[in-house]
């Protein structure tokens, strides 16, 4: 290997040894034993069946499916000399040629609107620099909820599929989230979130609490469930185990493709009766040889994406040159202009 020092190779080997030692019990655990433990302590493992053509036709006739995703990109340097652009997209499976887009931006160089956001959400200080992450999360989550709400009113779909966990919106843009939730409940629109990269640690925490594992930490469900479920299997997480249930959600883990990774799905608790049906929908819309994400969400993800090239072109065309260079372009970046 050219360009790699011996010291760097040794450090990578050291990391391998550390992780092997730290997670040896997990790596050695028998899959059958782990599945039994999950069934007893986390939730039932069940097989998911794909929807029939007739059932899919029924969804279409009742308004189809809306896919929702958001994207962000950033240009500039350290605080406060940067601008971040946000774009949200809601796309109907019936009226795909009439997508709903909403965009927004944030820069610490202009904080009047952001101060109002901080005040409305009960933050302790109006110092925007101290709430930078909160503002950025609010902006992205907010436009995703906004496009979802507009698409619900415009298309009255059978179901709306958000890219990511629903609890994120509850945390990051509560007022907007409550409006979307109420509108969906009023209209009977089923609202779900599909989580590509799960970050929970339910299984590992339970293993530690039950004394099955004693000396390992940071046991996330992503690695605990890797390769454990068969294609088309899901874990229906019990209410007393899932922290999300306290926030008003029901959840499952599912292996929706040949990829050994597991995805998550949640639904608002008032629509819990549709949990199995929505799991079947996600499973049906996910190509067997994909990364486990429903095809419609993948399409929305690609269309909403703000690439570096698009970001640069957008700002070069719509910002005055002296504004762009004075506030958002570093000396190093100017060499590429």
C-alpha cells in the first residue's frame, strides 16, 4: 500500500484489536439465542407479506402515497461567514409531475427571523450563535413538515411517508409537527416515518439490564440486528420497551431487502392499527437488491438533493459577486472560482 505509513497501519490494527476485545461477547453470541432474547424482551418477530396488486390499486384509488424528504448544503467558512440552503420535496405517486417544493436558508449574518424562532420555541437565550444547531435542525425539519402539510391538503393521499423518524419532527419543530399530525388525523391520512440509519439502542440496553452482557457499551440496534433478521422479517417493538411510545409513536424494525442491515419504521400512535399494513407497504415498495429503502423515497431523495455544484451555481447566479466573495468565499476557495 503506497502512501500509508507503518504507524498508521499499526493504529488501524490496534483499533481492530480494541473493538474485537470490547465486543467479543456480542460477536460470539449465537443468533438463535439473540432472536429468542428479542422475542421475550423486545417484541415479536413476524414475517411480512407483500401487498397484492389489488391492495396497491386500492391505495392508488384512495389518493396514493406521498414521499417526503429534505436536503441541505452549505457554503462558507467558520461562524458567522457561511450560508446554509434547505430544500424540501413532497412527491405524489399519482401526480408525480406536480411536486411540492419549499426552500429556506440560514446565515448567522442575518438573524432577525431566527431570534423569533428561538423565542417561540422557549429557548433560554436569544443569542443565535448559542442556538446555531437548534436553528439549523429547525429549518430542515420545518420545511419537510411544511411540504408534507401542503401535499396533504393538495392531494389528500392515503398515506404519507417521511424520510426519517417521526420523533425528529416532534423534537425539532414541535408546533409545525403538531399541525401536520392533526391534519393527517382529521383527514384519515396515515403518517409514517422510514428510518434508514437507526440510532436506537433498545436491544443492547436490554442485554445489559438483564446481565447477558456486562462490559460493553454503545451497543446500538444497527449492529445488534445486522444479519439477524431474515428477508421480510420485522420486530414489532413492545410499547413498554420503546421510548418512542411515550412520545406518541409505535415502531418496528424490518429487513426489507437482501442487504443484512435493518431499517426502522414508526407511525403515530392514534394510527397504530395500520402498523402492519404500512410495514407491508414499505416492504412491497423496496427492491430486493437495494439498500433497504422504499423506491419512492429513493426517487424523492435524488430529486431533492442539493449537490455542491448546484449550491455553488445557485449562489454565483443569484448573489451579487461582491456579497458572495466578501461574506462566503474563503481565500482558498477563491482559487476554484
